[in-house]
């Protein structure tokens, strides 16, 4: 993980909020403007994968920030930042399931899953069990590779999903997890949220409001006047075309959190409960 102090040398770093931020390109519409106006955000910023950040929240090493929806739902001491999420209303483009077999034939088959997102893994569990009665045999992998002969299917997320999509689509059956959810339930699928520890919010209400507002402004800027900069940064990280990235940020990803997003998140919670995917009884 990478930490940015985000403060002048004479400021008290320890007194700052500890803000977690996902390091996939799906967060760049928030991150690029946020770093451009870093003086507005009184925080020490820590970048990592969703699973790395979830671990830091659990260890109380971060106060607020981006996190997987599943981790938020399983936590009993978190408050959502308003009007902000990583969602899709239809195809998401970067949470993809590829298979060598039909979905109904995947029972007891080996399915590789990434170690970096509990939300997507449990979404796959829910949809396979709800609609095909399939109890998947999941094999955690750093970088799932369906070209491996002993695997029957693979879930890929984030930057890696965007990279393998053209090649794997030509060789395997493909399901976009955001589209699958939306076609089934006609609701947004929220993969990630921004939230804060309740205890921290109680002691830092003004800072919580200021950071929340700054992140929403960053999102608005990142999808408008700073979009070209967001795309340019993405092209530095991934060998994708400007057109593909523009479609990804504008047509596939959705960064709002409306009542429909809340309804979709509540349904996801109910389905995870139904299939006993939470380890905490408080979720």
C-alpha cells in the first residue's frame, strides 16, 4: 500500500484523518481531482486494493474512506458518506465472470476468484445459487488465469478485468456481473462505498462533513472538467484506448448513491444473509 501525507511539513500528521482510497483506475474520477485539491482534504491518504483497505479498517488503522460494499455491510460501526459510491446501472465493464461451461454445469467445478474483493466474490455466489442452484468451488488466486487447464471458470475484477476482457471474450463465455445483477433485479449494483467509523464521526463531525463534500466535488470534477486528465492517467496505467476508457467512466461506472442504490444494496445484503455469507450476526 502507498501512503500520501497530504500535508505541509509543519502540520501535525497524527491529528489528521486516515483516509483509505482504492488504487484501481475505477477510483480515478475521485482520486485525480482529490489530489489536485489536496489542501481541501485534511487527511493522510492510504492507497490499496479493496481487501488491503478492508484489513486496515478492521484493524482500526483507517478512519474513513473507500471500501467494498460487503465489508461495509458486515461492519456494525460504519456510517456512509453521502452521494458517493462505485456502482453500475447495467454493465460495469470491470467485474467479469468467464467460463468454459454453461452456468448450470458449474457445480463442484473449480472457479478461480481474486483475493481483492469480497463484494464481487459473494455476488457471484449469490447469483449462481439463486438462479442455477450451483454451489461453486472457489479457488483464491492472486491473478486468476482461465488459460490454466485445471480451471473451469474465473472471476476477474478491476484493472485486470479490463485487460483480459478482449482476449478472454474471444475464447470463453462471458458475464458482466453488473449487467447480470441489473437484468435480474432492475436495480443498481453497488460494488464499493465510502464510509467512516461511527466513533470517529462522533468526534470529528465537522471534518467528516468537509471531507464528504470535498469527495463529492472531486467526483463531479473528475467526470467533467478533469475527465481528460483522468483518462490520461488511466492510459499511463493500462494499455487501453481513450475511447474505451471514456465509455468505462461515463457509460459503465456510476458514482452516485441514490435511493435506488440503497435499495439495491439492501437487497444484496438480504441475499447474502439468505445464503449465510456474513461471518458477523450484526450484518
